[in-house]
């Protein structure tokens, strides 16, 4: 886990150094957009560091439609 955290810190540090001059010349709206684009990267980095399974779209679909789909299937089953 500590190795993964080290790799993440290294990569974020390299990106910060690389983008530093670009961020200085950006407007406030562009900086907010840059931060919003980096939030999913940080979110997935937490999953990577903790060693958990990465979320995917099927998890979201199961959460949103799982119970209604099960109710429909159960209502269509024949008794017996």
C-alpha cells in the first residue's frame, strides 16, 4: 500500500511540476475546469492505493436498476 501511495505522490508531483507554468497563465475558470478534470483521477487513485476493486458502470447500473429489475423478474415467474 505504501508503495502505491508513493507512486501516486510521485505521479501527482511530476504532473504538478509539469503543469505549473501552464496553470499560472490560466484564467480562474480554466483552473476550476482543470481541477474538475483531476477529481476523477484523484478518486481512482484512492481506489488504487487502497487495493479495492475499481468501480465500473455495471456497479452503477446495478445500484440504480437492480431492485426494480428483480421485482419485474419475480413478478413474471410462474407460480409453482
